[in-house]
C-alpha cells in the first residue's frame, strides 16, 4: 500500500477485545507497517465508568478513518447493570446507521474437516459456500417503535419495519453483482405473503434490478422455508439477499451449519465510500466465556481478509483466507486457546 | 363423547385436501360417529372460480362449529394468477385472527429412527421433545403496514409489529402452564436488544407471570442465538414461547431438525373457548408436489391428536400419537404414498 491507512479499533465487550488482538496480529503480519491503529475504548466498561456510549466527538473522529475493526458489543442478556439494547443500539447499530453501512456481508463456507451439526448425508460431496448480503440500515433496526401505558395491563408496544426503494435497491444491486462474480445464483428471502407492503417493494426491486443481470439465475424463498433449506441442503445457495432482521436470523443459522459462529466473518460496507466500512465477527460478546482465553479468534481473523479485500488488497486477503482454511483443516476438532490460534495462523503467514 | 361434535373441514390448496383426507380417515377410525364433518370449499380454486376468499356468511357458520380442521392454504410463490398473500391473509390468517387463536401450539419430537438432517453427535442419546407456543394474533401479522409512492424510486413501505400486554400475557401464561405439566422449563425467544419496545413488554410480562410459577425454570435467548441452539442442541428445550413471526421462523427450523415438515402438527387455540380452535399441519400447500399422491399426511394426522386432546379426549389423542410413533419407527426412511400412510396408521387403530 502506498500510504499508511488509519484503522479505528473497537475491541468492545466480553470476548471482543480478546479476538480482536489476534486479528490485529494477523493483519500486522501480512502487511507490516501498512496501518496506523487507533484504539477506541468503547463498550460496557466505559459506559459503567463514564455513562458514555459513543460520544459525538468520537463518532466524528471515527468517520475520518479508512476502516473500522470491531470485536463484539453487548452486555450479558439479563444483565441488571446495563439496560437491554443500550450498547447494541448506542454503539454497534449507531455505527452501522451513522456510517451508512447498507451492505452487511456475511460469507459462509464449510471447510473440509470442520465439525458441523449437520449429518454426513447433508454435507458429503457437496460444496457449501455462499454469502448472505444483509441490508444494514433499514427494516426493524431503525428503532422506529414506541409504547404507551408502559408497565400496565393496557400496554401497547410497537416496532416498525421501514423499507425504502433506495435502501432496498442498493443492497439488491450489490447482491446481483456479487452473484455475477460468483456462481451466478441469487436467492431473495422474505415473507411477502404476510409482510405484503415490504414484500411487494422487495419483490419489485428484485425483479427490476434483475433485468440488468440476465445471466444471474434467481429464486425466492419465504424466510421460514429458508430455515429448512439451510439445514437440509445449504449447498443450494450462492448469494442470498434479505432484509436486516431476516439477515440477522439466517446468518446465525448459516454460521452454525458451517462450523459455528466462531468462524463467521462479516463486513459492514458503506457502498458510496463516504464513510469507513467496518469489519467484525458475526458472533457476539459471549460474556459466559469472556476472560478465559478460550474464544475462537478465527472469525475476527477472517474479517481481516474482508477488510483487505475492501481496501483493494485482494492478494493479501486471499493469503489470510488460505492460512485460515489450512489451519482449520489441520486443527480438526481439537480446541486451542485464543492466542495459540492467532499465533498459529500468523505463523503461517510470517 | 356424549353428543356429535361439529367439525368444519377446510382442505385448502395444493396438498392440503390430500393430507386432510387421511387425517379424517384416522379420526373416524378412533372415534367412529363422534363427529359431523362439514366440508368448506375454500382456497385458490374457489378464488379463481368465484373471486371469493372467505365470504362473511361462511365465516359466521364456521364460528359456530366445535373445531376446525385445515389442510394448507396458499398459491405457489410467484404464481401470477393469485396476488401474493391474498389467500394467506384472507383465509388462514383471517381465521386465526377472527377466531382469536392466541395460542399457536407446535410440538416437535424426534422419534427414534426418523432421518434428521442433524449429525449423530447432536441427537444421539438425547431426548428431543419440545413444544413452541407461538403467539397467534399480534406482532407483524396484524397487517398493520402501508406504503407510499409505490412503484417509484421514492417508495416507502412499512410493517408494524403490534404487541399488547393482554396478548402477550395470555400466551405467556399458557406457556408457563404447559411447562409446569411437562419438564418445567420455559425459554423466551425475542430480540430485545434491537426491538426494545416490544422486547421490554415481553420481558416484563414473562417475569411477572413467572412469579406465579416458581417451579418453572426460565431462560432467554435472542432469536438469532436460538437458531444456533436449535441445530447444536435442540434437546435443551422443553417449552418455548415467542411472538408470531419468530414463532413462524423457529417452528419451521424445529420441524426440519425433528424429521421434517411432513411430521409437524399444530393447533391454533382460542383460549377463552368463545370460538372454535383450528388444527393444521405446519407445512404449506407444497404446490410442487400437489396431485401426485406423495405428500406425507403424518402431520395432518398428528394434528388430530391435538384436536382430540383439546376436546378433552386425552386417551384417544394418546392412541393416535402412539400409532404415529410406531408407524414412523417402522417405516424408517422408506417413502410411502399419501393414502398408504393414512391406511397404515388407521389400520393400527382399527
Ligand atoms: C448485537 C446485535 C445488535 C447484532 C444484530 O442484531 O445485528 C448481532 O446479532 C449481529 O448479527 O451483528
Ligand atoms: C402460510 C403462512 C401465512 C403461515 C404463517 O406464516 O403463519 C405458515 O407459514 C405457518 O407457519 O402456519
């Protein structure tokens, strides 16, 4: 790379900082001196100490970097000290929305030798390698709900899913383009038989944009039917495009069937390039195993491949992917510590 | 039974009428002469012939019966002749809403010998036997959305999830009571870190009602995390309670991991008894295999056990469950025709 890129690093909560450390180790190994890292102390601890989630000045600073690396954000479910959703909405989703991360990219690939919860007859001899393009700035994630008579037997609470032609089109277009560069197949997931308003919009845009990609084969699945498809034959998928909430749900299932959430990387991409994109593992902060040094950093490391790819460093990205694949194949089902895994993958790249 | 009960029978679309025929065969076998069946010709064909989905007069008639048996409803996705969602919303959901089917009950059980897409190490030696209590009259299923500037690049489409303390409480209470009669464990599925308004309501009610059931152990999972749990260890579940859409999604996955949608029964229960409850397989109309006589009627047959149980005929219900379990174990992975399966199960009960 010609000039040092500035990278904001947000380790976050729980196992977030632990896996991020290994990701940075690998990134530094494949491209030494290419980056200036700026660590941001954000998350549960900062909130508990200062009451701050994401100060405006910090957000402004982050807007100016070239990319963001994020570990994981979120307190333990049921945690009494932090209101539910405060960190998720105030930090993680705030970044996705403020930085206009329209394309939430989540590749899933079942590497040979990786333990999967699926039966042999489902996976044997089939290539399972797909990517979910999840919309990242609309849907039920807008925080566009409310409640009246809270705490009473007459309470009414609503959540509003917001879908715009603008928002749907850019993510659908991105998905078609990816399908064209891959195996040429695109699946739309929705529930248009029930969510008829949003469904009509997604269907229309999917068809209209599709006219520009005549070589991409398309199909449609209701989100409930997709649950079945994902466990009885995930090899049928190439690229999946869907809304924010369905994307959240289907990508955890996708991660589970391809060897677990410990391996699933993701990119939150700003398609215009106006603001930095953000790279993070799909998994959460896993408070139950935090601090024990046993979290699998593979997903965080693979996210560095997505980061390098996004910055135009295709070859370096491919090298990380290869090292990860080899490591996964060689370690089999033996569990190693967070730093051991990071060291081993970095070692392969040194 | 003392007097003949009146049962409305709606075969519906696709494989609906085929599997319903076998269900009635079994019902007649275990309780000959106990029912008057009233067939209602509703679904895609009637709409195509007459433009009617569910005439008001028919709905009024149906309100007066003792129970409803439904096959399946819905045209093929992408069908040009029937607008998306017309039959689902005009017939199936209309019945659930008009008849106030608050409790949508969906048991899942992995019978010995049933082929599952899950690996041996996930299922071996574990009992997988749980029930999802899905809210049936609220959430995103209210049809409470809209769109402006449709068909233009400025289109905005919304969907509103409606949650009331009244609606949440009755389904949560039902779920606690069921957990108490089973293994004493209840799991709430939601996404309260993002859907904070609805999430707060569900959490509050879950906790408040829980105080009346101190012997029921509870836990909470985000819907995305539940996807993982369902494939890596479904034996952890006893009773699950969740909202309408999450329930739709998780029950298809639950059906898939416990041997497929061909086996999953369901009941739509009116908790006050003011209107008839409705019994139907979880699967859809499967237009791709309709008319071939190959649809598995087991789910429709198992739904008859739920119907008998609901009408207080516990013993007859148990007999059907037993016959189904035996048949599933004996047929193994061999596929038999729709009528053969029905005949065989009825034969066991004769
Ligand atoms: C932590 C949570 C808000 C987040 C989401 O729902 O998007 C996570 O589940 C994810 O998938 O990145
Ligand atoms: C057909 C459809 C409207 C229905 C639903 O979404 O509830 C079905 O998927 C179900 O689960 O019964």
